[in-house]
């Protein structure tokens, strides 16, 4: 190599060293290579162990600190079971569950025509009495005994509860209300969420099925605890009655929600009583509500089936 060529090479190396801070043969990384896109890491990221996004990569912070990545943990079997139970009972007690609950008023339609129920306060008072001393309390007691019988596999006790619940109604339309919803719930739930407990119920009792008994058996068959299942059931029943009142009086939607909120404490008390009520001690003392159910059968103009 000639002297001129060596001089040119030396000059080029000096320029490279000057540009790279004295480190010959190196170059600054490009933005793409710093993100890992050159290796495909910036486009696809693997999911975490439970299917969620992985923890974010640490990034530089002040004073050299790095941000800790968020840690994800798979749900425990108990947590997974609770989530499934909540999902199912919320579905079953939803107004959209096709059991026809919207077509029953439990005698409220006649009470509105008779002037017993005129506004939000009289609706709240009527329903509070039903929850404490009427058919709602009786349904709660039947629910508890049916759930326990199904959970323990006591078919004889289950048949006794089913028979009593079907007879524990004050009028023809009240019987239609509870048995029609009960049979609809049984068919739909057994088709979508089958459980052996439902088959045991129909094997133990071949008569008409009351609504609280079927819901209780389905809850027990799917491992849904008695307390939360009963609260959800009573909420669904009372919310449907409030909805009937909103349409019949009529009331605004906000007033309807105020009534439902005001009944929360009464439902909690009824749950506590029902859990410790013996089957022989279940009973109602709401004669006016029973009369309303009977009078509705011959009411001239009717929107509801009860």
C-alpha cells in the first residue's frame, strides 16, 4: 500500500473515531433497533399465563430508577368459582331472563285501581309489607328449605317443600304466577345450564313447580351459596313488582329506583328471618294483598296476568 493510501485510511479512521466519541467501528443504535423491531419483538408480544397482556417492560426513570412492571396473578379455583356463581345468578335474575316475569303484578294492578297504591310512598309501603309479612317472605322461606334439601341430596325433603310451595298461594292468579315462571325457569335453565339437581327435583316431585323452589334448586346444583342466592332472588322479585308499579301508577324511573333503594333494608331483614324460619312456621298476614290478587281475576281492564 502506498503512503498516500495509508494517509487517506488514517484520515477516515480518525473521522469515525471523532464521530463516535473515540470508539472506532461502532455506530449509534437506530430507534427501530432500540425497540427490538429488528428482531420482531416490537410487533407481537406473548400473552401472560392467564391470557392477559404481559407486564410492561421497565423503562428508565429519574435517578436511574426503573418502573416496576405490573404483576398479574391467575384467579384461584375459589375465586373462579365465585365469579361463575355470580355470573349465573345475575343472568337468572335479570329482567331479560325469559320467564315472563314482566307480565305479573302480584295484585298491584288492582291495588292501583282501588286507590291503595297512588304514588311512590304508597308503593313502597305496600311492598315493604309484602316483603316482611306477605308472599315475598313465604317465597324466601321456601327458597331456603329447597336449597338446603337440594344441596344435601334429601329428595324426600325436597318433594315436601315443592308440594307445600305450590299450595302456598292465595289465589288462582298467584298460583299461575309462581308455577308458570317456575316451569319456564326450569326448562330454560336446564337447557342452558344443566345440572343433575334439576333432574332430581322433577323425579322427586311431578306436580307444579313454584318459582322459588326451582331457582333454589338450580342455585344449589351449581354450588351457589344460599345467602347470596336468596338476596339475588328477592331483589329480582321485588324489582319486578316495582317495575309494575312504575308502569301502572305511573311513576318516573328515578322514583322507581328510590323505592327499590328504600326496600334494601327490608330485604336484608327478610333474608335473615327466612334463613332461620322452620318450614312449619312460614306464613303470611297480608289479607289486603290476597284480596287484591283475587279481585284482579275479574278486573275489567287488565294489563297484567296477576
